[in-house]
């Protein structure tokens, strides 16, 4: 596994699901991990899991829709660990529903927790990454943004596609500073996916049949470890891309 000793990773939405899986994998690779999210109790459980394995982590409650919260989390991470080398923008409120049913409140929450929070955190960590000689930013997108049938996914797809554009811009503007920016689009055994399966059983069954590898990704083993591998020096020439960690289902070409 890639050695991340001496690196610090800041991960949003790390109290459960994909964020927790990435946090566990980062810590297992030797990184100090700052786990953030709205619910401190969940974050503390993630920290306990990491520390039980001998890793290093700290929890910082944060609402990613709040600029002041994001500033405080970055300041706390730098104060505790000296800097930030890896950022994972994972947290997202999902504005699902058909267009006539999506409210302004839901769409704004999706935008504020998605592309706006992503932009703010990238802006906040950029100078710290420059000071460390570079870093890696991971922003999370979704294959919902490229569905052939967007019915029910238009608002969600819109905010996720905006995040992909921010990734491309960061890769172009900050590459000379040694900062790489990547988008990942995972399918994983997260609470959000489980909720979707329970509420859309027929669509979910058809959906799973389209995954060439025939299964949903495991949070730490398939998603987290892949993200760790993308931090390695061997991946140092890869930036600006969208990487679907989805068993071969989506086509982002």
C-alpha cells in the first residue's frame, strides 16, 4: 500500500459511508486524518476505529454549508498537524426528485453542500498545500450526472457536474504548484445507497445488473484504498480526470 506517513488528510462527511471508508484507508496508509461532518458522535466513532488500529485522527464537527465552520476546521487541522496534504470533498446533501418537485431550499442545500463547499475548501487548503510543496484534492461526483434518463436526477446531477468543472479548473490553475485535483465517482455500500435501494427496489435491481463486475464496492477496500493509491508518486502525472470507482458501469468519456 502507498505510504502516507507524514501526510495529513482532511475528509468531509467522514462519520459514515464513503467518507469513513476513505478515512480508514488513509489512516491505515499512515496519514494523520482529520474527519469532519455534522454529527460529532459519528466522527468520534470513526476516530475510535482508526485509533484502535494504531492510527492518528481527530474529529471536528462541521457544517460544510457554513464558511466559518470550514475555516475553523482547516485552522484546527493545521494547528494540530502542521498542514494539509490531501483533501477529500465528500459531504453532500442530495436534492433528488423530479424537476417540478425540487424546492428552492433543497436545490440550494445541494449547491451549498456540494460545489460551493468544494470551492471554499479548495480555496482554504490551497495555500497550505503550496507551503508543503503540493498536495492532492479529491472531489466526489456521481454517475447520476451522466445518466441517459435524467428523470428524477436533474438537480442532483447538476450540482455534481458543477463539481467536476471545479476539479478541472483546480488541476489547470494549481498544477504548477504541485497540486493535483481528481474527481471520483464511486458506487459503494453507503447508507445513502442502501436508502435508495430500499426506496427504489425495481430500479435498483436493474441498476445492479449493469455493473460489469457484478457487485457494489466495499467502502474501505474498494473505494478507500483506491483513493490512497491515487495519492502515490506513481500517480503523480494524473490530474483533472474523473475516475469512476463503480465496477465499470459509467462512461464518463
